[in-house]
C-alpha cells in the first residue's frame, strides 16, 4: 500500500477520487488516527455514496472512537446503499457490525 504522503500527492491531482480517499482513510485508521480516518471516509462517501465498504470501515473507526450513535447512523446508511445495489454480502456484513453495536 502506498504511504500517506504518496496518496496525498495523488489526491492533489484527483481530489474527488473515492478510492484514494478510502485508501487514505484506511491508512489513518491503521495508525489509530480514527478522527482523521472518519474525515477521509466522509469524503469517500461523498464522492461515491453507493460503495457500502466506505460505510463499513467508517463505522469501525467510529467504534474505535466510541461514537456509537454516529456508528449506527453510518451502518443504517450503508445498509440502505447495499440494499439498493442488491449487494447481499455487504448487507450481511454491515448488519452483523450493526448487531454487534447494540
């Protein structure tokens, strides 16, 4: 995986690239910088709201921060997107994470 610095350079050229935003979020999450990760996940969701895994991993960062209400809201939004796309695997994974957050 490219470094955060490398990803930032790519992001400068393509600021709306949801994959780069997602990769930056994941790198920040790996470093335990979940507030920063959530910000990048939010940007990835804004760039591609139909991708259920943006919601899934954002929820995991929110869980690490203890932000339970936002976590549930995020998972509900992700489940709605996954259902709209008829992505049963994503619906199941998001629902499992939601069940664990209760």
